[in-house]
C-alpha cells in the first residue's frame, strides 16, 4: 500500500498541484473519466512533461478508496532536473562531468542500488526517461540508502534527444554490449563521459546504441551470462573512477 503522503487525489487537487509546479512522478486517470476533464489534465501535464496513464478505476481504488474522482497523482520523492539545465552548470563550475544514463531500468531495487553507487563514486547525475522507467518514489530513496537525496536525477521526455545533447556538449557516450569485442577497461573515460546502462531483459535500445561513441564488453566466464544491471553499473562506474584517479596522479 502506498503511503498517503505519496499521492494527491481528486480533480481540483491534482490540477492545483500541477499549477503549483509540484514534483509529480505520474498521473493516473480512470478510463471512465469524462473526456473533457481528462483532456484538461492531460494538456496541463504535457506542458510540464508529466507522464499520464489511463488505467482501470480499480487500479486507483487499490491505492485509495477516498473520493478520488478517477484522478490520482503519484508524487516524486525528489526534484527532477533537465539535462540541458545541469550540463552548463557542471562546466561553469569547472567539473569533469560523469553522467549515468539508465535506458529502460524499471526495477526499483536495481535503480536504488545504481543510485547508491553513483553517489559514492561522485557521479554528477543520473538520467532516466519519463516512460518505461522506474518511479523515483520513497521506496527508491530508501533502497538507495538516501543517495537520491544528494544525486541529481534528470527525467527526460525524449531520452534520444537527451543523449544527443550530451554528445553535442562534448560527452563521450559509452554503452555496454555483449556484442562488443572491446573490454570495458580498454576505453578512455578520463574526459566528460556518459555511461549508458540498459535493462537486463532488453539491453540498451537500438536508437540509443547508435548514439554511443564506444561500445564495451564486460567479460563473463560463467554459465548464465546475466549480470545484474546494478552490478554491471558498479563495474563500469568504478572503472571510470579508477582511470580518473590514475590520470590525476599522472598529471601531478
């Protein structure tokens, strides 16, 4: 059961939350909601790039039995950012930015574990799509051991455009692929870099993979050939850290 501090219900309450710029993860609309009411909410949500789902009313009933009027907003546990807003800030501050892009990762435990590693490793931000992705809710924050209270999360309506922006901004885009012949330790991560991690079942989408400057392989020698995405993320993230430490030592 979702805690009632994690959602807002009712037509007017949700519209007011949208107008107030509240951080909303997604909005659920009953399929039985009047078309004119649904359209008003959809249009306002679209302007702020808030995902909207049409669902059976029973799904909303499972969250709350109160007078929700077929409308329920699930609140985000963090403030979402935009890639194009954060990247200039990183460069202005003289950072050598390191970003992790999660393409289609939907499991909250995997997401939390990746976020925890990112925060420990000094990753600049995580980027996720607003659809077919994990919800950054209280469970995600708890699973991350509080890391998401410190690590910026960018939620993008179009992940392809976000990755293109990173690439055009000087980031090297690196994707993990079991079809690559290049071991992950052979790539250079010392400059601005974005590591892309895909879902365990589907991997990185073809559209995103085409944008990768480099595809790398994490070797596997067992029988199941199925690294958990959070483990793969940890391996990649700390290879970036290792190379950057060695690069700084060489300079000094």
